[in-house]
C-alpha cells in the first residue's frame, strides 16, 4: 500500500504584542463561537475562518484592544466539520482548529 505523509503547521507566534493565550469557546460550537484575546497594546489584525480544505469562509479586519478583547461569531450556517481560525497581525500569527457540530 502507498502512504502519504502530511505536515500541518498550526501556528507561529511572536509575543511582541500578544500576551497569554487565545481562548476559543465553546469548542465544539453549534451556533456562536467566542474568541478571547489578551494583548499588551492595541493592534489591528485580520481574523479568518477556513475550511479544512483551505477555502476562506470568513475574513474580517479587527482591532484588538490593550487587555482582553472578546469577539463572537455566528457559525450556525457552517456545515458540520473542522475549521481553522487564523489571526494575523504585523508581529504575530496564530492558527488553531475548531469543530462545528
């Protein structure tokens, strides 16, 4: 039998603006998904949700304020499956997976 090796990179993070962890809940999600950030300073970032195939489902320019910022997204129209959340700014990139039921 043939075998295929797949390498998936789930994120590279430089902590120059970002402090602590990003919390995503609930995971798995059904209707709403909340993403909570903790930043050392206010920054602009791009928030994306991608299908596992890489197709972009959602893309928004966001502002993450100094301290805690919480964003809520409606995922009720998403098909059940695994998705990737990516947050991109000038000095950090973070990617994580979520499950929509």
